[in-house]
C-alpha cells in the first residue's frame, strides 16, 4: 500500500511581504466565523517577578531562561501605532498585560499615549491593565494620573502560606492587598480580582476570598485552571468547574444571575441578593466562549496572535520597522483578522496537545492572559 503525505499549511503564518501588500477595504471587520475585532490585549514584557506554576513555573523560567532582549520589544511608540490602527478598525478595549506589565519601565508613559486615542466617533477607549499587584502600591497613582480607567489584579488566595507557595517567590499576600488599597485611594474604580482555582491547591480559599471581597467594591472572579502554553503541567483533574464554585458560594449566599455587561464578555456575572456586589465565573475549560471571542493579542515583540492557544503569530514588527504606511498596517490587520478561524476551546476535547505542525502553543506570559 502506498501512503501519501499531505503537507499542511498553517494559513496564519503569512509572510511579511504578503501583509505589506494587503490593502484595507471598507465595511465591518469580521473573521471567518463573523466575529468582530473589539478587544486588543498588549503584552509589554515577557518577564514576571512571580513564578506561578500555572503560568511561569520556576523549573522552566529560571535564571538561565532566554528572555527577549530589549531591542526585540516593541517601543511605546510602536505599540501606540498598532493600537491607533486597530482602533480605527473597530477595537474599543485595550488591556495591557505581560508577563507583569508594571515591570516595564515608565509604563505610565504608554498608558498616557493610549489614553489619548479616540474611536472614529470621538469616544475614549476602555483602557485597563492586569497586574499581580506586587508593584501596585508604588504605581497606582501614576497609572491613574496617566489615564488608566480600570484595573485587574491577580490574587489566588488570602492564606499567606498558600499564596507564597503559588507565586513561588515567597511574596506576601499583604503587599498585594496594600496595592489594592492604594489603587482605591488613587481613584481607580471597578477593580476586578482574578483567582485561578486549582483543585487540591487553593480551592479551599473560595469562600474566604468571597467573604473578604464581598461589599468591598471589587469584583472577585473565579477562573478555571487552563491548559495554556506548554510548561504548566495542566491536568483536567485539577480543574474546578465553575458550576462547582457556584455551588460552594451558594452554601453561604443567595446569588442571582446578571446579564453580560458587553458582547463577548468572558465572565458569567452573579450578584449577591443583598446588593453587596457581584462575582464572576470564567469557565474557560468547561464552557467555551469561542463563538463570540473578539480578542486579538499583540506579543511583546510585535506578533499578533488570534487565540490564547495559538502556535504562531503574525509579524507586525517587521512592518513597523520597515516603514510601512498606515494603510499598509491597516490592510495587514484586516488580512489577518478576516482569515481568522481559531476556536480552540470549543474543539478542545478533539484536539491533541500539539498541532499537526508539531509546534507547541505560545506561553501565556508571552501574549498575556
């Protein structure tokens, strides 16, 4: 029997010249599944001062890990240029991520540049940032003054022993809580607190976290432990499904469902019946939300990724540093997004860990969560 080998072409791996030759067209920017481009997540650094096992485990990201050199990173001006083109194409929300974005020197300068952007109808962007909170106490006022509107803080528990164990650098939980207090004093409202729940590690912290943040003005969100990247040792038996988290919360409080705050929102919202706030459930494993995913991710070194679970990105840095015009950048962005068909989470059960190309998925620390 003769076996034929049929080569597979990854259509996302466009050559720079093909991107440069793409020209923008009028009309709504939709991908192959008719999803608009609405959110842009921008990673400003691939470095972090935590070594959380679900993101940057110390065994891999050690002192010898080859981080990107500074020359490879997009400058603030290059990031702002991409953002300006994306906003003209329909982006209304920008989130700064990392790694840990507050490690990027003078990050408030970038915040100010992005805060000055306006949509085609003259509206400001929804500009937010995700941080582990380690440097928040010293940065909160500068971020607010620069124009940051909202903030998300990652916090996986209040038990100091568990928190130090999970961040794996012996960082105390008190310092993160102090950062949250500083953010409130600076005038940053509507702060979200994200807790990644892992069975057998911090699932006993669900109720203590809810008790602490109930009525605080912060929205606590519980995130299912995800199979991102290639180094976090993910196993399904460590996932605590959102429905189980909800059942745990309902042993102590009455909760009522809320409508999504915006199309494509990842969190299911639940309000405390006594009016003391709300919680969110992000069911990234058990209830895929690919159908209305409107997010693109710009990596630290200028590659555009169309999915958190992608294996390859599209090189925009070469265009930026090759004197591409605004129209060429806009055409490249349209060309990339209109060819998008990513829906990994919806297909998770049928997909192997590695794609047919043998390429491993990009690490979350490289493109942000």
